[in-house]
């Protein structure tokens, strides 16, 4: 699963050819969650509150880039790195 960003111990990834709705995966330690890109709702899993808030803040800043990467992942094209949260 390609890593597209990493910040404050949170790793953001996407699977190639993954299922809808468009989403990304976030991992923090042993905790994992899948986030809907459009709504930023958690589809599966959970993260500790602080990591969750950081992941959502990052995704709000990079929603367009996430959707472009989703389109690449669906078509099995190389994903682009996205700037980490400052």
C-alpha cells in the first residue's frame, strides 16, 4: 500500500484498485482508520482522538490532492506524495 504522506507519527496510504467510496487509510501506531475523502467520516477502524483530529485537519487541507490520488489509484497509476501537516 503506497504511502502518500507522513506527519506526527501518522502514516497516510491508499490501496491500488480499492473499493468506493473514495477514501484513504491512516495509521498511528497499532491503530488504523479509513476516512471517506469527501465527508471525512471514519468508514472503519479508529484512531486516538489527537491523531484523528490531525488526520482530519490534514485531509481538509489536501482534499483535492487526495481525490486526484484516488483517481490514480483506481486506474493503477503511480500516486503522488502529499505535503505533510505543518
